[in-house]
C-alpha cells in the first residue's frame, strides 16, 4: 500500500532564497482523487477443516491401540481394536444357522416341485432363511464395530485411553485432526462484512508466509453478542493448525481528497490540520485539511486543496505564511 501511495505522488525539489539564505524545499503537486484505499488487519486462528473425537460404538475391552499422539494416519486405517472373541463366536454361530437355513430352503424347493410339501411349508423355510441371513449381517456389523477406523487422512492429536481399558460405547479414545485442509476463523466488524464476497480470495499473512484464502462462509450470528461476525476462509496450502492467520483487507473508500506525507502537516485547532502551499503568485498559503485516513508515513486528507496546488513538504518550519518566495 505504501508503495502504491508513493508512486501516485508527484514530488520534486525547488530552491528558494529566504533571508539571504538558499534553501531547498521538497514540493508535492496535489492530485485530487475521489476515493482512497485503506488496509485493515484482522487476526484469527487456523483450525483443521476436519476434527473428530473417535469412539467405539459398542462396549468392550480395548485389545490394542495402533497409534499415538503425532502419528499420521490414512483414511480407512485401523486405529484401535476391541477384544473381538465374543463377536467372532457370535458371527460363526450366525453363519452356521444361515448355512443350515439355506440348505433347508433349497431342499424344500425341490420337495415342493415334486408336490411333497405345501406352499406354506416352503414359505416358512424361506422366512427362516431370511431371518438367518439378517442375523448373519447383524453380527458382521458387530464384528466390524470392534475396529476403530480413521474417517479421513489426519494426525492424532490426543490419545485418551490405553490398552486394557474397559469402556462403554461412545467414550472417546482418540482425537484426530484433518491433515489436508485448514480454515481461518476471523472475527470481522459488521461494518466491513458487506465489503466481503463469498468465493473471493483475500490476502493473508501466516507466520512469515503470504497466502491467499477464499471466503467459504459467514456465521449467521455474531459471536457472544458482539458487533462482529465470524468469517471462515479456506486455503489450498496446508498450514499447522493453531497458527495465527492475519487477514489483510484492502478496501476502496469513497471520499474526495489527496495523499500527502505526514511531515507536511502541522496541527491546528479543533482537530483540524494545516498544510502550507505555494500559490500561483509564489506566496506561501496556509490551507486547512482534515485527515480521513493515515497509513505509515502518509495521510489522505481533504479540505481547501485543489488539483495542481504545490504543497511544501520539507523545510516548512522555516516558511512563514504570506511570504513571497524567490524561486531559483
């Protein structure tokens, strides 16, 4: 932003004779504008796009935990297992009952085709086969539930229990953070929210790196009843969760004025500032201006200035209002 301002200023040096002394003054030619750019910085925190506490759905005794804090895991990887002896036995029983029911059904079909049994007997055999099949599928699921599976690629953030623990279903065993994407959660004042557009990219500073994040969504309510709303940004690049992300928001503000170096201003009365210019008669004139915005060593001001006015930047402390200048 500072580079942008400097490039817009038309600066040059002139020499004058003042009290028999040759002085060099830095002069700015005023260029009035109808708007100005400002930069606002809003800090926030990087959070993983995916974060879960993982638990078994059924009670049991933890037989093994295959991962620990800091381990990288892949989607579908087995992270921990319960003692599965009971579930395995129940599955074998269900498989045997299903095999028997299927054999009986096939035999009854042959007997029915020969007219040796009633259709009701065949219907009963068919029903028994369906019940046995559903029981088999049920115990397959129960056996699968003795395994804790990673729901996505990630990193183990916490391990809450150890091997040998007897647990109820739903008790968290591990915490996993997604390792593919992070989000920046930024609290932004309501007056700036209408300047943002979902889907647009915005500049961020994360640590010593610059990056761009896309505005993914806005929270529908203000956090804690404040005058801010939560904006969520996503990144193509992965950053460490927990890092500070700083949103650098550049806004175009409507307002008539011009950029001047702060060193050209001197304080006047009631919050108004004074600036010295040279009129077309080479006389020093004192103009009054109001600071609308400042950034670094520059201020955007409006007041009695016009296009082409020559503002005195350096040596103003030696200049007297109303004095004629002998410009060399």
